[in-house]
C-alpha cells in the first residue's frame, strides 16, 4: 500500500461477548484502505494489527463459502464480496446479521437456519429406494429441466436472505426464505419424487403463506439467487394442487450413463519433447 | 394442504368483498347510475328504505354473504398478524380457537336482524 493511494477508514464494529456479560457496544478502528480493498480485508487488518480478540467468520474470501455475512452500513452483505469504496464514505459500521442470535462480536448462530434447511429434506427423494441406495445407472435430465431450478441451486447458505427477511424478524418459527427456496429447488427437480412430503412441511401456520413477498431476500442475496421467486413458484404449486389443477409429474427415468466417446478434437501433441 | 386452502379462501373472500361491497355501495350511493338504468332510488339511505331492503330475500342473502366473507377475511388476516408476532404453537392454537369463537358469535349476532326481518 503506497501512501498516496491509501486513506483512513473508520470501522465502527459492534462488539459483544456474552461470556463477559457486557451489553453490545461499538468500537472504532482506523484502517488504511486502498482501491479494491474489501470489508473482510479491513477486518483481517484489525485482527492482525489492532485487536486480535475481534471475532468474525471467514474462509474462502471469494463469495463461495458464505461464512462472512454481516450487516455493513445497515445492509446485509458478504464482507469478502463488498469493497470499502462502494460506500463512498470514510466511516463503515459493521454489525452481526440480524434475526440470528450472536455468539460473539460478528459471529452469529446459524443453527436455526440450518435446522430449517434440513427440515425440508434438501436432497433427491425417490420411490425406488433400491436404486437410490445402490445406483445402477443415472437419472435422466435434459438441460431445460435443469434450467427450471438451476439459479436456486446457487444458494451458499450464508443467511443473508434470512437477515433481510421482515417476516423472519418477527416470527421465529417462520421457515425463512432460504429453506423455502431450497424446498422449491428440490420440488422442481425432475429427478425428485418428494414433493408431497415437502408440501406437508411447508404448508403450516408458520410456513410458506407467512411470506408477504417483501422481496428483501432477493435484493440482498449476494449470489443473485431469487428466493422470493422460488417461494412464489412454490406457492403456485401448492395452490394448483389444492385446487386440483396440477397434473402428476412423471419422475425422470433411469438411463445408462453415456458410453465413452472419442474426443472430437484430437489432443495436441506436446511441444516440448522429453529427452529420449 | 390445510394452510393453503385457508389462504386461498382468504384471497377468494377478498375478491368477494369487493364484489358484494360494490353492489352495496352502488345501491346506496350511486343514484345517478341506477337512475339511468331505471331503478327507483328514492331515499335509498333512509331507515325505512334499509329495513324494506333487508326484508327482501335477495338483499338479506347479499348482506349475510357479505358479513360471512368480511368476517372470514378480517379474522384470518388478523390471526396471521398475531401469529407472526406471538410465535408459539400453544399461543397459535389459543388464538385460532378464539378467532373461530369470535367469528361464529359475530356472524350469529349479525345475521339476527335480516333473518328476523325475513321471518316477520
């Protein structure tokens, strides 16, 4: 970092340690920032140089693992996916994600979200258990069928949609946008036969009909997943079934894997020959 | 599919309220339109006129239907709001049954006048 390209950014970070018994409070750090620097890099700078007791989650640093979700300037973001200069401000406030209980500082307890995710059975359910346990072939799926749910499969379970959801803020029994969107993702999968099983899990007093389509989840999602759309599509499936308008889908058939074929373009010869 | 059916009914009653309340509003307040159709709207907001209307079978049925759909729509919506603010399975059960009792009570009370006028 050269002197000319850096400027000091004030990081106002919410600190909270339940074991110490203190109430959540703010602590300010001066962080030298340069072009392209992310909020996560700022937090790593604080941890390495200013205060090693600061707690936050991080892993991949490239928006894949979903560990570093936090409230930056009062909006949920992935810290690794958010550059400091995006805010055009010399002050940044960093807080833990709302609607989830705090473990320490910026680390929240994602257990309720993962429990909701697990409750909707986020895996392929088939009637032919024998084939599932001991597969002999592949389940057929054409690219158009894949496109029906592909964008919802990009969910990284960061919890940002849950933090943005106004219903999750008031109703702690609400399944949340993450679980409901994943419910649709698996119901829309042509290989799956577990729709009825999942419908009974989301068709409850605190299930899918508590979503008011605020759309905050879709707006906040750092991966461009549209949970609000998935929830609407799932509502349509439920309503169609309740009105008797839905035809029963045939699950995809089991097909043999494609036979090995020769590559169309021959593999290029090595330009550097080994010594013979 | 219980919650889905109740929610669909909530949406259908919303549309029915617009239709039934629309008929009521047109009959009472849009005299010029009804005059154009040749309907006698003399003094349609007076007490006597209202009692006379309620004594007719079709109007009594319309008002009873409006009461039923409005009560369902309002109480189901309110129940949803309260369920969100008091997220507990036990509280949810108490709230649901309280609203069912309030709904039945209000419907019985509200239908008493048109039924009484019809039978007299």
